[in-house]
C-alpha cells in the first residue's frame, strides 16, 4: 500500500470523480488507484464525504410547474443552434496552444444536490480551485460551509441570498479563505459563474445574528 501524497492531477481527478464528472480511461485509472488504498483512496473518500453531506443537508422540494417549460425552451434553442452550424463537440483542450474551450451545448451538467446543478469548466491545480457554472432551482438552499480557499462568484441570471446580501444579475461576491457562508438560497432560481474549492468544509448549521 502506497502512502505517497497524490499529485495535483490526481487530486483534480478525485474531485471530478466525486462529482460524477470523470469518465473513460481517467476514471478507470483512478478507480485502480483507489483499489490500491493509500492517500489517493482517502482523498476520494474526503471528496465523496463532502458531496454526500451536500445531498443530505437539503430537504428535497418539488420543482415549480414552470421549470419543465423553461427546460424545453432551452432544449429547443440548442437544437436550433445546431441546425445553424453550431458545434456540439466536447470540451476542447489544445495543449499546443494552451487554449481550452467549453461549448454552451456541451452536456457537462451534474446534479450535486436536489435542485443544484454544476457544470465544471476548469480546475486550477496550483490553487486547488474549480471554475464552474452553478444553477440553483427556485426555492433551493445550499448548505453552510467554511472556505478552504477563496471563493468567488458572479450572478448571471436570477437572484440569490448569500452572506447576508441579496444579489442580482451582474453582482459579484468574494469570500476569503477561512470565512463561512451560512445557507445560500435562491427564491426564484439563479445561474452563477463560480470559482471555489471542491474541498470546502461543510457545516451542519451556522448561527446568524
């Protein structure tokens, strides 16, 4: 059994594996490392513990009747874009130029808890932070947590209540390392661009004054 600390690349894959976003040969290789035990296995367990706590901390709620119509409208728009020549290729990572592209039509969305979807875009190995799109359904709460790295997000659509403030489209928020977010909520649903650590410390509750 190896006790060597996992590399940044393995930690990135462990985080994606816990979110259900790792596929193909990378997934098989990581599962082999997990089967061997050691530090890699523990890292995967830590990330999975975070995602399991997220799912257990929120009371499931029925989506509004308008949600299905909204999703169908988005699907129709995507199909129309394809008919006009929009590409449906997966994430493009051209190592020779250092350029990465994620298309709006790429189906990378993962449900990390009831009513909360995450679309990973990239992972900064040096800072241990992921860039992603996050979508919260109406009347959804995101569990309280302590930040193990600086967290930033920018509201693109809808509104959300975070850090004691109601944020609207175009609003930006940053939380420093060690700071705590009580439950983040969205009454009418929202879409955000977020940069965060997948290894944030989830909290059962946070007292607010």
